[in-house]
């Protein structure tokens, strides 16, 4: 593939990441209108004397119904992400991109159609179905893009940084734009902005499918059936996985559970506890993602220093500090909450995203990263559903403010557990043979066969054929590490 084609794939994947996050997070900005608690549901949307509009179309979703919209898109994304990771080696990325484009197109239209419904029940059904369909396409597309970027830009940290940056920028723009236009346009037209961006990404995905070569990357096991390949990947993963991976997975899951659920319910939280207007609440909670602008700086520092486990642990500590600070003073500390959580997330997110392939057992990178995405998506969806159910139940027996405080305490407990698991990751990495999370990027590039490349990477680069055979063989492994499972370096 030519350099121009590789850059085209990277550019389209970055735009896909931006569009997916913009569409996914648009619901967070609409929370008060979906739940009927916004002033715009009963008062004119435009206070200008020259043009007074009728109240916006709103619904009466319960907390569990509203949070189930998050659960729907994350569950669907998690399931299809694993399926796509298992199938891409047999079918290639082209057929998967066409499939995801179909789901994204249909899901977007069904979702925006739900915002024109006359009843809450009808709106809920269509919005949820739209999110499920969109989530199915999103899981496939994110897996394909991550796979192709890893394939074409293995050791190019700026390329990976750009993809992560574009995805988080989509979330930031979703809060920023929705907060600005929601009062003037209303809920349905605001959703159309997200749909328009999503449709543009569908077009770029179709172009990417035509530009990107339809390669089979499971050449080592090309004679296997799809079922045999899936069983082999799962079996290899179970045998080779070590403690570093599981501590990393637990921390990764907990951090995204906190961030996704907090930002999803943040507008209601700030309006109820801190007295923010709907517009200001959307903007302030979006601060969590505004810090994405410094993702390139964070990745540059990680590139120079290594110590990925330390950076991720620092991120979890900052997130925990923000939640503690907010509990001490609800009104004054609202800005401090979002700033600290945003800072902690920007330390954790790009570092963790670029470390997935390092913690994956040798020869199972696709399956291992697919499992991480599955755990993240289904975990966040489950936590969102739990939070919605608890908020609904507690509102019948106590004041709104108490229910929101209990939600923050729940997030604080998750943050404390995340700090503990991240410290476990530091410990496991320190006692592992390769210390993959500690090695600076420059050193890893100079000594790829000792730091631990995956089978696909070594095969594509043509380096160390004897090492490929050792990884690919079904015989005696190269070495065993009680902390990190099977080692990626030969015991000399």
C-alpha cells in the first residue's frame, strides 16, 4: 500500500472516531430534555421578544430509561467489537466496513426519528433501537480502525496519538456545540447535527473500504476454519495471559465506567446540586473532554519517559482526588471536579490506549484488545444501568440532592478500586520479565525482539523469522513468567 493510501486510512479513521464520539455523547447534553426537567420544556426556548418559540419537545424518561440509552450503545459496541476482532483475519476489513456503514446509517436515522415522537414510550423505543443499531456499527468500525492503524503505523506514536486525539475531540465538540445551540435549535435539530456528522463518516468509511486493501492477516493459520481460529485465539490467550493484563484491564474498565457514567449524568448533577443552568451545566461537564487538547503533549512525555504504568496510576489518583474535593463542597468545587477528572482522564486515556498491544499476550493481540473493548463497553453500560436504577429508587425515598451525593460516593468507591488495581499493575509490571510498560518508546523500537512484538508485527516487518516460528509453534513456549504469563523474550 502506498504512503498516500496509508494516510487516507488514518485520516478517515480519525474522522470516524470523532463522529462516533460526537454522536455517542450527544445524549449526555440532552439529558434534562429527555427527562423533562429542563426549563425549555415549559418555557419558550428563545427569550427574545422578537421571536418567541414554543416550548421544546421533551419527554419524561426515568433515570434508568435515560441511562439505558448508554447501555444500549455500549453493549452493542462491545459485542460487535469482539466479533469483528475474530472475523477480520478471515474476511478482511472491507466487508466489515461496509457492514458497519449500513448499521451506522440506519441507526442514525432511527435515532433522530425517535426525537419527533409524540409519546415518551414511542420515543424511548425508537431512541433505544437507534442506539443499539448504531452501537453495532460503531463496535465494528472502531475495531477495524484500531486494527488498520496498528498494522500500518506500528511504531508511529504520532499516528496513534492523532487517532485518540480525534476521538476525544469528538466528545468535547459534542458538549461544546450542543451547549451553544440547544436553546436556539431545540432537541431534534441538535440531534440532526450529530446525524449529519455521522452520515459524513459513513461516506468516508465507504471510501476507506475501497481504498484500503482487503488483506488476510492471519496467514500463519490460513488453513484453519473461522471456528478453529477463534478457538485457537481464545485458547492461546488463556494459556499466555498474565497478571499485568488483568490489572490493566480492571483499571481500564473502572476508569471508563466513571468517566462515561459521570459525563452522561453530569448535566443533571450540576443543575440539581450546584444550581447551574442547562447550558452552563453542559459546558462545565464537557470540561472533562476539553483537556483532550493536551493529549499530544501527554503522549510526547510518555514517549520520552516510558513508565506507562506510573502515568496511568497518576491519572487514577487525580480522578479520585477530584471526586473527594467535590464531596467537600458541592457548589464551589463543581469546576474543580471537572478540571481534576479531566486532567486525570487525559493522563490515563491516551497512555492506556497506546498500551493495549503491550499488555496483550504474544500472538493474541487482536483477541486481547477486542476483549478489553468488550469489557469496557459492557462494563460502562452495566454501571450506567445500575446508577439509573439507584437514582430512580432513591428519589422515591429521599431528596434529589441525597441521591446525587450517593452517586458521587459510588464513583469514589470505583476510583479507589481503580487506584488499587493500577498499583497492582505497577507491581506486576515490575516483577515481570520484560517490564513492557516501563520501557521508553525509543528503546522499544531499537530492540523489538527483546521488548516483545506480536506475531503479526514480526511477520509484517520480516524480522527474526526464527522468532516468528517460535511464537507460532504449538509446541514448547519460549519461557514462562509467573507474573506476566508466557514471556515474549527468549531465556538466554
